[in-house]
C-alpha cells in the first residue's frame, strides 16, 4: 500500500434541503473541485462528490460517493461517510472514505482513508485527506 495525502477545494454545483419538524433536515448536494497532492497519480485530478445529509439541529451524518477524473481521463471512485456539525454558516465534517473501483490504471484500485472538511459558505468548502492505496 502507498500512503498519500492532500487537500481539496470544492464548489457546490447543486443542492436541495427538505425541512422537517423539530429542526430535522434532509439534504442532497453535488460538489466539485481540484485535488492538490504531492502524489503523481492524483496531481490534477478533479473531484466530484455526491452526498446525502440527515441532521437535527445542525448535527448528523453525511453518506456520499466520490469520483476523481485524472488528467488522462482515467477515473477512481468510492464511498464516504462522516459526521457533520453546523455552526452559523459553516459546517465541519470528519469521516472516512474507501475506493471501490476505477478505470484505466485505477481499474483494480483498493484503499481507504480519513478526511476533515469545512463548508465556509453555501457554495465553498475545503478539506484535507489522507490514506493508502494499491493499484493492484
């Protein structure tokens, strides 16, 4: 396994929220943006994330999926899960991610890791991640 780490910045492409009783909210969001890392396999990769959130009073869980499109067109993709805490206009996330597949050089990828993230406005977020992978 190869250890690696990096950061991401993301813009919200679309989102919707359904409000329920007692400050219960369900949400769906799509975000995208570049990865930044020293690992040559992920330099220039564009990240897209799809997430569903379930919160009460701004605290809860997000379950999601991600895909990285690499400069040569190969992809890797996987799942993520995290806790979220909202405070004012910011949301703080802490969770785990896991590769489930890919195309091209990433077709046999496996690996997993952790991440932290912060949504600083309704349309902007950034975070840090680390983990390990094997290209099979």
